[in-house]
């Protein structure tokens, strides 16, 4: 399960934008700005361990950290069809 996935995906599924980020601190930062955000357990390396089907068809932006791990996470998330 991802951080706050079930709480935030209801809004995203009805058309509000959401973001996929690398860590829980990032999720909380986006939440302070009123934007639904989620991440995977373990940060950049955990995306393959979650069911992201709730995000298919949603208006989601992947916000990757500016490092090799962030780029790998972006590729994996986008590779899942988001």
C-alpha cells in the first residue's frame, strides 16, 4: 500500500490532480498545499510492491527527486501506465 493512497485517490479519481512523489515528507508537503499525493513504501525503490490500479486514468503527475533514484522511480511509475 502506498502512503495515503486510499484517502487521497477518491478526489483524484473524479478529476482533481494528484502527484506521485518519492517520500512521505513530500506527500505531507503537497497535502499542505491541498494537492492529493501518494508515494510507495520504501520511497523510490518500492513502487513495484504496490497496487496502483486506483491511479489508472487519473490526472497524475510524477514528481521525481533530482537524482538517480528519483529518475528510476519516475521510469517505473510511468512504465506502469501513469
